[in-house]
C-alpha cells in the first residue's frame, strides 16, 4: 500500500494487494448489483400505449398500489376526486395471479 500511495476506492486497494510481494493473498471478485438482482419488466407496452389518455409518470401526482391488486391507481392532480385504474401488466402474468 505504501508503494501505491493514495488509495481512493476498492479497485485501487485490490490492485495494491495484487501487486504486493505476498503470494498467498487473493482478492475476491468485486460484486455488482446485477449479481444480486435480475431486472424484470412485466408491464405491457401495448396496453399502456392503447390507454386513452396515455399515462405518463411525470403527469401523475399520486400513485397507489393496493395489496392483493395487480392494478395501478393514480391521480393526475391532488384535486381529482377519483383514482384512475390502470391495468398495465401482461395478460400472461395476470392469469397467473401472482408475480
């Protein structure tokens, strides 16, 4: 570490340990977020695109998800009385009943 000088992040530390004179030291693989989480998207772009008016997240003022429901409830302004219900999931996953 003295030869390396300043160590700013884990990559610098791993490089310093690898380049040291010790032969029995190994640095384990760096973990990435993709090692823990596989992104998924069950939303149907066809359903969202055909909805009139088309819902945009930037236009939504309030969004509600209810337990047991696979639909999205939203309001475009806080003064709206009723929520607009959006069925945005693919039919394949709606038939299964759970994700």
